[in-house]
C-alpha cells in the first residue's frame, strides 16, 4: 500500500475530534492518512512541534508542511470538497476568516465543555 499523500492528526480522546476525523477519512478526496496525536506517525511527522502545540490542535501535514488548528481549515476543506474548494477557501478572505472563526468557536466549546463524549476513543478509523 502506498503512503498517504496527506496526513491528518487528531485527539482520539475527544469525541467531536474523533467524529470530524472519521468524517474526513470517509469523504476525503485525497490519499489521506488519519492518525492519533499520540502515536509513532505523529512522533515522526510532528516532531518539530512543542508538546503544547502538538496536543493543542489538529494538524494536517502535506508535502512537508504542517498546518495547525485554524490555519489548517482551508486544507481541510480541500480534503473534503476538492482542490477548487480549497483554492476558494484560501483565496476568498471572508470565507477564510469564517472557517477560522468556526474552528476557534469549536475549540472554545471544547475547552469549556471538555472532550468526554460518547464514542470517543482510539478505535481504528
């Protein structure tokens, strides 16, 4: 099996994060590998991040570049909707700002309410 062209890393202990990772894996239009933040692939590809940065957000790694948290949202759009949608998300400032704001709202909700949710866990994607 060929290695994935793009890797996404997420918190397996967070129910909403697990949901979004599974959703992305199912609908992705790319050769996508989805991995936990704590695992050998994350150790390999996220080694340049501090522990706080590594566990503080989800990450997308493609072509040697790491996109983190809100900065990863246009890349995430590309994974689920294709290259044209990504280009639109990157090139249209209002859309880019809305995606980042949506992520930050999600993150704030997660911080306030925690990650414990039914279905969270390290099950295989």
